């Protein structure tokens, strides 16, 4: 191997984690063979030059994220994560199974609550969840789907076994980085990219558009679809603009919409136009000031009543956040058995429910050994990793858990799997997770091949979230056979209908961003 991997095996053994590229004694695993050969022919100058080029490309294209109030290019490492076809097949089936169970759970929660009557979960679990919204209880969403888009976070444990870490069926984000990472890697490491049959990711926008169209209100043959964004200052605004542009639909803010007669209309230069499907990228609390936060300026008054009357489809459905509750997460294996009559394909991470007296007592005795998470947290915020915490932090955590045991869960510290990542003048092992994205059109759940691999850029860190300083890797899922076309340079020209008001994402999305700021 290249000198860039000098002492890599020593560092990998020190982590105690499963390394995805190398078996013990630094032998490349079969799926990484071509990549290892390509990297062996590069020196530090080559690798650094390519990494800098990818970063400049991301900055030029506006592929940025908000870190500590500063917009930065999203860090993309030059070493991809590779998943063999047989392993992906298990992940694909496991993610689809989980989405189906969560869809059934949400339908039940907002109707009969049969799972409570049957003793599967306690009623208090649902009614005390911060994101259980009584405002949407008792009605079937237009199109019959609640979980249109999902992101299921999975990790490998020290044995190399995939486990689900958490569910995201409220407003899952990050798929734009999947698309942009693939574009960049096709140019950044063409030697390895062209040697293997890698399953493409560029069909995601077309699949998303098809799923949204299929779940439009009854009787609407040619639905008008919009992407609802909080605005240009949202950290995921790039993703909102990218997906709207690739689908060929309008990107709107709450002020662009108006509700009248349980219908939703969009203000345009040609007058009002009816909207049939809203892909919302706004948290429920800000969606409708008549139902939730009355001070919200991001949503539109009347959206919930329009959805209740069947006049508009909202994706994802209002109220899905109860399924993102990390205490509910601990019951998902039971939900799979209850609703689907199947055993879970992918297991959960072992979880302590701190509202249970025995579990809470054990966790309080072992705070310094465990990871403790708020049940409504996201982006790594609020979690405490016991072995890394100070005595003062553990004392504060103890008081918070005792005061609100329902608000916390605990899990063992998992040594997430590692993948080589460029750090200075060497490749070092860095911990990763994976967020596969799934689309549900009511008849089928399609899982995007790969997903967003997030990587902790700091040595030894288990925090992979970009908001906490993490980066990403392109995720290559190998095809089952060599007759699958090898993906060349990805193209984003997949919109299935043209709209004259859609701007070219390739060149001038920044111009529109500046225009909105001026307005």
C-alpha cells in the first residue's frame, strides 16, 4: 500500500472498531480491492490536490452547511465507503421493513390506537411524546401515506453487524449530499470509480417526484407539487433548491401560499394556482400558525384544515415526529412483530428506557460508561458520552434524568465502524454511520442504493453530525453482476416535466438566493 497508509493498522487496532476497508493485518477486503490499487498509486500531493479540487467544486456549487454560524463547504473525503451487494440486500430489506412498520404505527396512533389496547406499548408512551399532535388525530391523509420520505440511521458494531441507531420520518435531510458526493467522486477518483459496477443514485429525484404524484388527493390526475422551505437562511436550503430544481417543481415559502375553502393556492405572476402536494421542509410546529405556534411566519394559516379535508397532501404527514421519539424507537422491534408478523431484519442498538425504575437505577450507577440521549434530540445535540464527560457534566446529567426520566434513553458506547479518511499527510481510521433514504408511494418502499455516510473527522470521535464538525463520504453499493452499467459521470437532467419558472440549478441558484435575500 501507499506510504499514506503507514501505521494505519496500528491506529485501527487502537480504536477496537470494525474497519470496513481492511481486515486484520491491513489486508484489503475484497470489495475494496480496486480502490486499494488506485490509492496505492497516489502520493500525498495527488491526494491533496484532488481533495482541494472537490472542496472548491462544492464551494462553487453552493454545497455548504452551517457550522457555528458559518457557511462552509461540506467536507467530502476522497475515500468512498463501499458496501458489497449481499450486505446491501440485507440493509435494503431491513430499511423497507422498518418503514412499513412505522407507517402502520402512525396510522394506528392517529386512529384507534389498537397497539395500546393490545398491550404492545403503554398509552403514556404516545401521549407524552413532544411530537404527538392531537390536532391531526382522526383523519386519513390525502393519498393514504404518512411516511413518504425517511432516513434510517444505521451503524456497524465492533463485530461488523449493522444495527439501527435511530429513525427519521419527520423531515429527513441530507440526500442532496448523496447526489453531490457522487458527482464529485466520479471526477475525484476516476481510477477506482470506473473499475467496478456501482449502483447509481441519480434516479432519486425522479423516484421522489413519482411518489409525491402518486399520493396526490383523489381525483387529481396532474397534481401541482411544491417544495415548502423555511427560506434562504435555513441550513438545508441548498437541498431544498436542488430537489425542487431536479424535480421541475416550484420552491415556495409560506408567504407564497394561501388557503381558501380547504384548498391551497400558490401566488404566481399569472394569478393563483392550486397546489395539490406540498413536500414540506419545515418542522410541524412552524407549519400552521392556526394550529401550532401562533408566532410562526414560516408556514401558512389553514394548511392543517386543508389536509384534514383532503384538499392537499402534505409530505411527510403532520405528526410523524412521534415515530422519531427515541423512546418509541426502543419499541420498534415489537412494532415490526405486531404489525408485520415478522422478526426485525436489522436489530436495534440495546437501549435502556429510563422511565423504567430498574433501568434508571442501573444507568445512574453506570453513567460514566454509557451514552445518554434526549428522546427528542437531533444532530447529536444534548447527548452525553459517559467516558468522555467530566464529573460536572455527569452530575448535571444525573439531575436532569431524575427530574425527567421520560426525556432520556441510554445505550452502550458503540465503537462505530471505521473507514480510512485523509487527515493531514496520512489516512487514519475514522468512525462512520450511514443514513439510507427510502421513498414510500403507498404500494412499495424503494431504498436509494447507498445513502449518506457521515464521518467523524476528529480522531477517536464518535460524533459524525455535520453540525458538530463531521464530514461525509460517497457510498458505493456494488451491483449484483457485471452486466449492470458502470456509472460514469452522473447527470442531473432527469426532470420529467418542464416548468418555465424553474431556474437552472447548475448555474444560477446562487443568483436566486441573493435575489431572495434582497427581497
